[in-house]
C-alpha cells in the first residue's frame, strides 16, 4: 500500500531533498526524544491557527513520503496519523524510527520544518551478578569474610546507560560506591563485615532520563574464631545429664549435632547445642561428640568430645575416733566424676538412710570434689555409728561407710608430764656429776657435743618445749589426736625426736636410759592404742 503511493512521486521528492538539505543546514530543526513502544507526536513548526496542506517526509538517504493532510493520499504505514491537522503522530516507536523528519506546509507560501527524532530504549532487565557467594533459602546472598566478591551490573538499553553502584550499610545512608564511579563491574578483594548491606545498581538512560535500579542484599558471614567447647553437667532441677556445646563468635549462629562415640548414634541436633540425656542413655566412660557446623566454616565442621564418668571415692580412713565432747572431721574425696558429683553425708540409723543437714552440731564443707563432715561436741549415744558418704552424678552413685567410735579421753597429759620431769631431772643429775668431777672433761664433752651432734642438742631443746606445750594442753592434745589430718604429721614429728634422743644417749650418756625407756613405752602404748581402736568395729 505504502509502496503504491510512493511510486508516482520520486521526482517531486528529489527536488524536496535539495530544499530540505538547506533547511537542515540552517539548523532550525527541533529535536524530539521518544522511547521504544511509546507513541510520539512531531509538530510541524510551532504555528497556531489555521493550517494549509501539510505533507510529512522522512529524510534519510532520500526523502520518503509518510503522510499528507490530503485525505485522498493514504499514510505510508497505519502507525502514522495526522494530529491537529498538521502534526505527525507515530504509534509504537521502534529504534528504526530514529531519524530526521521533514514537514512541508503549503499555504500562501511553502514552508519547511525539520524534526530530529531520537529514540531511546531502556534500561530494561537490569541484572546484578554477585559472584563467589552463596544463596540462602530465602534468596539472600552471603559471602565469607575475607573472600573476594565480584559485582557486575548489566542491562539492555539504547544508548548505553550510565551505571552507578550504591552501598547502604544497616542504619546508615546510601552512599555512592567507589567515589562516584560510573562502572558496571568491580571487585571487593577482602570482604569485611562493614561491607554487609544492600548493594544497588542504578542504570540511567541519559537520552530519556529513565533510570532503573536493582538492590541486592549481601550478608557477610564468618565462622567462630576458636574451637567449640563442650561439657556435661547435671541439669538443674531434674537429675538428667545436660550436654552443652558452645561455639561462639561466628555469624550467623552455627548448628550443633550431638552423637554417641563411637557409633555415631545421633543424640540430637539443634541451634542451641544443648541436649538432655536420660539415665538409660548413660554409662560409665561413654563418650559424646558435638559437631558444630557453620555455613562458612570448615566443610566437616568442628568438634569436641566429652566423656562421662561415674564418681569414685578415695577413702583414707574407714574408721575414726572422737573423744566425748570433742570434735571430729570425716573426709570424703571424690575422683573421676564427670560431671561433678553431688556429695551427701548420711547416717544409716534408719532405713532409708537420712541425709545429714548442716547445723550447729554438723558442719559440712565442700571444696571441689572433697567434702568434710565435722561433728562438734561428740556424744557416744548420738554420734557413734556408721556414716555414709554418697557421691552421685547422673552416671552413677558410690557410697562409702565410715565407722565413728566415741570414747572417753585418756589422761595422756599426766604421763607426758612425768616423762618430761624425769628427763629434766636426769639431765640435771648428769650435768651436776660432770661439773663436780671434771669441769674440763665437761668442757671437752660439751665441745664434742657441739662439734659432732649440734642437732641433737637443739632437738632435745625442741622436744622439751613441745612436751611442755603438750603438758599445758593435755586435754586438747588428745582431741587433736582424733583430728586425722593434723595429727598424723605431728606424730611422725614426735617419733623423729625420739630417735635423735636415742642416738644422743647411746653415744654419750647411759643414765638417760630410764627416761628414754619411759618415752618409748609411751609411744608404743599410743600405737597399740590406735591398733585397738582400729580393731574395735571389726
Ligand atoms: C498509542 O496510541 C494508541 C492509539 O491511539 C493507543 O491505543 C495506545 O495505548 C498508545 N500507546 C501508548 C503507549 O500511549
Ligand atoms: C515558534 O518558534 C520560534 C523559533 O523557534 C519562536 O521564536 C517562537 O516564539 C515560537 N512560537 C510559538 C507560538 O511557540
Ligand atoms: C535530506 O535528504 C537529502 C537527499 O538524500 C540529503 O541530501 C540531505 O542532506 C538530507 N537532509 C538532512 C537534513 O539529512
Ligand atoms: C489531493 O490528491 C489528489 C490525488 O493525488 C489530487 O488529485 C488533488 O488535487 C489533491 N488535492 C489538493 C487540495 O492538493
Ligand atoms: C491538538 O491541539 C490542542 C490545542 O492546541 C492540544 O491541546 C492537543 O494536545 C493537540 N493534540 C496533539 C495530538 O498534539
Ligand atoms: C539529522 O540531521 C542532523 C543535522 O541536521 C544530523 O546531525 C543527524 O545525524 C541526522 N540524523 C540522522 C539519523 O540522520
Ligand atoms: C496570503 O498572504 C497574504 C500576505 O502575506 C495575506 O494577505 C493573505 O490573506 C494570505 N492568504 C491566505 C489565504 O491566507
Ligand atoms: C533471609 O534470611 C537471612 C537469614 O535468615 C536474613 O538475615 C535475611 O534478612 C533474610 N532476607 C529476606 C529478604 O528475608
Ligand atoms: C536491604 O533491603 C531489604 C529489602 O530488599 C530491606 O529489608 C533491608 O532493610 C535493607 N537493608 C538495609 C541495610 O538497607
Ligand atoms: C556523580 O557524578 C555525576 C556527574 O559527574 C553528578 O551529576 C552526580 O551528582 C555525582 N554524584 C555524586 C553522589 O557525587
Ligand atoms: C570444736 O569446734 C568448735 C567450733 O569450731 C570450737 O569452738 C571448739 O573449741 C572445738 N573444740 C575443741 C575441743 O577443739
Ligand atoms: C548401717 O550400715 C552398716 C554397714 O553397711 C550395716 O552393717 C548396718 O546394719 C547398717 N545399719 C542400719 C540400721 O541399716
């Protein structure tokens, strides 16, 4: 149809071409910018009022007829139509419509107008690609701290758009990236947490002024810096075992999987890392493994192991003695319990055994996994009997019996006092005799004493002091004897003295024999006494 109309007019158009060229050179053309798919109206000049016959041409390599206000001439394409008697209306613009258009108006005189139509397209399909990242189930992207991340932005646009990247960190304003660079690609070499936020690519068609932007949220993840830690404890309230696994410092929080080792039977998996175990799942020496897995952490995760153990009791003395009115301390030492055992003192006067509650009579102190029960003011009726130390954790229970015998205090103080008096007397007699018969000999002997066995002389003095002290606190000494921890080293100390005294006597003075004999008797008496106590409950 359009070709049929165009065919009879080439001659006219050639003439027009020359005229149009003149107009174009004069620079009187208007510039109109349209966008693809839009409609546009090109005006034939800016004259208002009645118009003459208007004809529109397209002037590319040669003028091509488009449209005339002479209704007997059909438009070259149905997209072209006349608006307001003179304007060219083009529907559904395409990039091919870009070019120079000319209108001729025949009124009194013929006038020419030129319009330069520029067609812009887009930007459409703005696409942001952020590489070396992962995608969360909800579509959000994440990158690992320290990794390299490449950003690129593409769009379809004519002419090429101006691309700008903007970054917005949480709780801050958007800022242009890279100092107002108009680039479509860039890379961040070492991702850091302060680069977490929304990245916006903005593409702008400078011809049409149309711009589109795409915002992509990028999270920067990092695994916890150190190894996970796990432990077992008695859960407060119930008597269950609670396994806890902690692996702090990462973002986001890791996931935890508890398994039995070996075998790998799953105990549970959670975000918390806490699992409760029933007694039936526990046995002495069993191991549990916690594997922490982080989205950007090591592939195989990071793990830690706990081994649960039932308590063992280290008992030093199955029997203790307390003197009436005195104090006694029973000790119970737990070892190997994991988690830590709860230590209870019980009496089995009745069945079931009753738990001893601390009061003015009973003092219970616990230091780590060692517990002591101090009984004040022992009485035979009330306190003699079996005491039970019970250590329990969710893995197991251990009990040990301690027999406490309560007895009358012995008058050891009197015996000691007598011995000391005898010793002093003996010494005095010997010294007196020596001085009387030979002061020189005495000086010599004294010299020998000092030169050879100075220690012995000093020890002898020490022993005296101690004996005097003991004489003073005769009653207390007996009670101290019952106090196991203090008593044992003291006893050894005392025996040491005795041995040294023996050396002195053997070497030099026979006369001291009596006193020494008494001392030795006393010590053996004490020993046999202890043996007797030991035998009693059996
Ligand atoms: C262009 O004009 C036609 C006819 O007047 C109309 O149907 C169409 O909606 C218009 N398109 C736009 C993008 O305005
Ligand atoms: C028409 O265009 C000319 C030159 O561009 C201008 O001087 C004149 O004011 C315009 N007239 C109207 C009615 O717009
Ligand atoms: C219009 O077409 C003619 C003939 O091809 C050409 O010589 C002239 O330069 C064109 N004018 C413009 C403004 O493009
Ligand atoms: C309109 O076009 C027809 C056919 O080309 C022509 O015969 C007629 O004279 C034209 N009318 C005017 C007013 O130019
Ligand atoms: C036609 O002219 C009227 C009045 O001058 C104007 O309001 C209208 O927008 C014009 N139409 C077109 C398609 O240019
Ligand atoms: C339209 O004409 C101008 C000069 O008037 C020229 O610079 C431009 O390139 C022409 N456009 C096309 C598409 O030929
Ligand atoms: C033609 O132009 C003259 C002067 O420029 C004017 O007087 C006359 O009215 C015009 N005729 C028409 C039909 O516009
Ligand atoms: C996607 O999930 C992550 C982690 O759960 C969250 O931080 C982010 O805000 C979510 N994004 C959207 C768009 O919901
Ligand atoms: C990033 O964009 C999402 C929606 O796309 C919005 O929910 C979030 O608050 C934005 N974050 C920042 C830091 O602007
Ligand atoms: C970026 O540069 C463009 C042009 O150079 C300027 O118009 C714009 O305001 C600049 N933007 C910022 C945020 O400086
Ligand atoms: C027994 O212990 C109580 C309280 O600690 C103390 O007051 C008392 O003196 C002690 N008795 C003896 C004989 O050590
Ligand atoms: C207390 O325990 C001991 C040792 O196990 C036992 O011989 C004794 O019969 C128990 N006494 C009672 C009242 O159960």
